[in-house]
C-alpha cells in the first residue's frame, strides 16, 4: 500500500494549487522589483552622465519649445536674456530636507525673444505666514544663466494656490498672460547667474544616486515562493508521520529522531531549569 497516497486527496491537491499560485505571484512581484531596479540604475546613469556634461545652447537641446526629451534631464544649458521679475511665481509644497518652503520660478525673456522659465532655487516658509519672509530678487538687466533642464510637471487635480503662487511647475499654467513664444516642455534649475546677485535662493541639491532596496526585495519574494513549497512539504511530512505512526519502519525512524534529540547538548535555558530543579 502506498503510504503517501493521502497526498492525492483533494485537500492536499488544493494546498498544492495554492502554493503554486502563491509562487507565481511571488515570481511576478520579484520580476516587478527587478524592473524597478533596472529603471533606477538607468536613471542613476543618466543623472551621472548628464550632470557632468558641458553646457549647451538652449536651442540645441530644446529645438521645439513645446517638447522635451527625458534623456536630456539634468543637462546644462546657457541662456542670455532679462528676467521678467514682475511675473515671478512661488511654487508651493517644496521642501529642502525636512524644511517646508517654496521654489522661486521666474520667466527669462531670451535675446531671441522667447521666454524660458528658471527655477532660481528654494526659500523657506515664513515665520508667521504661508509665504516666504524674504525672496531674493533676480538680477536686473541683461543676465546669462546656466541651468539644468527639468521636464514640465503635470497638473495635480484638486490642488490650488493663492495669487502669485502655483501648486506645481506646470509651464502652460505659469505662462498664461505672457506674450511671445514660451518654452512649455521644460524649465531650468538655476546653477549660476552672471552677473551674480548679492543673495539668491538656495540652489537645488544634486540628486542622490542610490539604487534603492529593489534587488533585495526581488530576492525576498523568491524566498517567499520557496517558503510556500517548504511549508507544504513540512505539512505533508507531519501528516505522513501521524498516519503511519504504527508502521514499523516509521516507528523506527521516530525512535532514531528521539535518540538524536536526547543526544543534543542542552540549551542554556535547559541547564538553568535543571539547576533550579536540583535546589
């Protein structure tokens, strides 16, 4: 008689199906984490490469003011023109570390007549109001700026802002009322201004190059899949021992397991218990 025939019962087949489905889900999640890791590694390489690239002319990287190639993110461009300081905007909900504040977004009318938005940096929230105490003014007259390109941000539903402020750097929104051709595909994080003002908002920090925990998570999901099958095997083994407890061969194996357990060195807790019992 096959001692493992019970494993073909409907209950155990159901457990096997559950283990297989669980393993498939774990493998899917593991592959998803690997994909996230690959995306992060590619983004880190892009940032590292573009951060060190020399500055280019604005029109060289943005030939179409309405579009932007994400592969050019963090590339430096040099632009000359005059700030339209009367159209300056504060971008809400911008933090530097754990400190809340605003980004200062100012349009720059270039010598070619187009308008390009420059994020001049970060200022902290005011001590008594939901606005900065001081916003350093941009330099007047002709100025040459070097900036790092960033993509236009999408509008987030339900977010509003008072006059002079915007909830995100959505360039079509920021460009309302400005005449001429406006770059709405990308804006620039300020690196330098010439001539340099006496004070300016705090510059954006270099992005952190970190691959994150995605690979370790992917490995953990594969371990979970293996644990599912291990748990099924352990349960089958325990069921086998119970069902065949009177079988001579199984009784002999049980006796060997018991002898091995007795031969094991006592744990610290067992030693302490024996000392207490001896008193």
